[in-house]
């Protein structure tokens, strides 16, 4: 899972009291030589800070609990492997440690290391990510075999 930090958006609004007591909001000053400078305008500067978090939706335990993650990803992967008469996978702590060390600094790319990798982002839980990889099987040509392609790379 990608570790997203909060982003801060600063909105600057210059509010000027006009003689008619209407409030005007200026997004930018007109580009004319006769435009008074900011110091010459009578008014108030309001700075609004809005902090938006990455998501207000609760995060699935399959992303936050290592035991649930391990169980869910293995069960879903092996479900699809059984459909193709492939042997079941088992958890490998060496691969898990390697993947965790690569993922923690949010390197959103393949490591180029010695192991095969699939990347996923934006799924509500880990089983949805596995489903997205597996659905690529619909694009795979079995006769003759497609082999690796951008459309089937996660499936193969």
C-alpha cells in the first residue's frame, strides 16, 4: 500500500471592501500599469489553510494487519491458480521482507531485483488487487501462448 501523506492547499483570497459595502473577491490583479499595488488597496487579506487527507474511507484490515494480508493474498492467488491447475503458493518470509523493504519508501516502480513483482494501487482490499491481475487472463491467448505482454503481464 502506498503511504500517502496529507497535502496542504493554501487558498489566498483578497477581500476588498468597496464603497457600496459589497465584498469583492479578486483572484488576480488586472495587468495594467495603473493598477494600484497591494499596499495601496484598503482591505483585508484572508489566508485559508485546508488539509485534505488521502482518504476518509476506512482502510481494509487486509492492508493493515499482516496476518490478514498474508491469508487474503494467498487465498485469492491460489483460488485463481487452481482454475489453471497450477500448484498452490505458500508464504515466503524472504520474499515478504524483500517486498516490504522495497515498498516502505513508496518506490512506485518495479525494483529490478531478482523476483517477479506485481504492483497495485487504489484497490479497497488486497483481494481486489489480485482480482485485477487475474482478470488479465481474459486477454491471454493459449494457442499459441501469448507469453508476456502489457495486457497479460500480471496474469502470467
